[in-house]
C-alpha cells in the first residue's frame, strides 16, 4: 500500500473532507486568475495538443478527465468536447464514463436502486455530464458503470450492457472498446481514480480474488423510451477494494509499450492502447500474477494459490 493510502486510512474523514474542499477552492482561484489574465485554452489549441499526444482521425477513445486540472477552457466543457470531435472525426467515436456512483458500488446499490438512463446524472465530472446531455450521445443501460458514446461506433458500444451479470463483461462498452482497438485518455486523473478498464481482466478470467461482494442486487433501470426494466448485477466488495494499487501498474504498462505520458494544457496525461492494455493484463496475470491488487506480482495472504 502506498504511503498516501496509509495516511488516508489514518486521517479522520472530517479532516480529509476539509482538505478536499481546500484544494477545490485553490483550483477555483487558479482558474479565475487564468481567466483574468486571458490564459484561456481554445479548441484549436486543444486539437493541436491532442494530435501531439497521438490521438488521430478515426480513433475510438474513452476519455477520463478532471476539467479543473486542464486549465481555463474558453467555453467550458464544450471547448474540450469539440476538440475531441474534431480530432477523431466522423469515422471515430468519443466515449466517457457516466457512472452515478459517488462513493462505492455496494453502498450506491443499497441506496439507489433505480437508474434512469436519460436523467440520472453522471458523477464523473463536469465534462462527462455535458457530454451525456448532447443530442447524439448514447448511454449504456447499466446501473453502476454506464458509458456514454457519441460517434461512429456509439450504438455498437453501448448496446447489450443491460442484463450483464457484472459491469465489465465481453458485452460491456469497456471490453468492446478494447476489442475495437480503441484508445484511453486519462487527463488530470490516473489509474488510481479512473482505472475502470482494469476491471475487464476480472471478468475475462477465473479471477482468484474476491473482488465482488457475495450479495447481488436487483436494479430497476429506465431505458431511453421510459420503459422500466429490472436486472441483477454484482457490486465490488468494499473491503477488497481497499487493496487496490492501480497506479502501481503504470510502470508495467510503460514497459509493455501500451502507455505513454503527456501534457494537455496544465494537466498530466496518460495515453493507452486499449487492446494492448488488455493483452498485457491477461499475460501479466497468467504468467506473473500481476493485478491492480498485486502490481508487482505479489501474492495476497489468504488468497494465493
């Protein structure tokens, strides 16, 4: 476990919340200062930077983002999303997470049994919520890990997510993007707070660690036509989730040539080849026991074979 995670477990929640609020206030002040100085990022500037990162016409890309980390955007989320559309073009697809989960999947499903695909907000940041509301954006029908997609493969990616026993199966947008040879952009965030694609490994193999809770949930889902449906879904085991060391996998992905590091505006960026990421995870797990819980291939006491 990283030192910061150990400290986080020791510090009272009240102090952690105070510190989060302090950091958000500092970010707001910084953005306001950038605006006042005329230091605004335009669509044209972001297009050039995205191309420099390696995103190109025809790409299908999943984008995780923290808008405040990028810098002051000329027209807010619209500027960033329009830049993405311009780069991937009409033959490409832009995808974003739109999970409504603010805390833990298990707690969310205990308290929020209804998911309305057209009206339940995304809890994944301002850019994702703007993107969700765009006229041509499609959203997968899943209560914990819905994905929004807009572009050439949008319908294909979001279809059949409903009814899957867990969120990251072969029929999920997460795995379909990998199969389509897509890309993943982490902008101002890292695998620690946005590593959703890492879970595709758990649903693709006979995973030996108890990442899902024993209790399963019956969720009510309202589709885009307003029809109410029900489905059963698993949720992550909250206790085992504490063992994640997602950023510990970054060197592994770099060594395997699937991850590169960049800058976009003021934000640090991770750029991954989704298909090769999955292949590396499968190989790393089968050959060395590498997972987000054991990024160096260590065994977990009580669960190793």
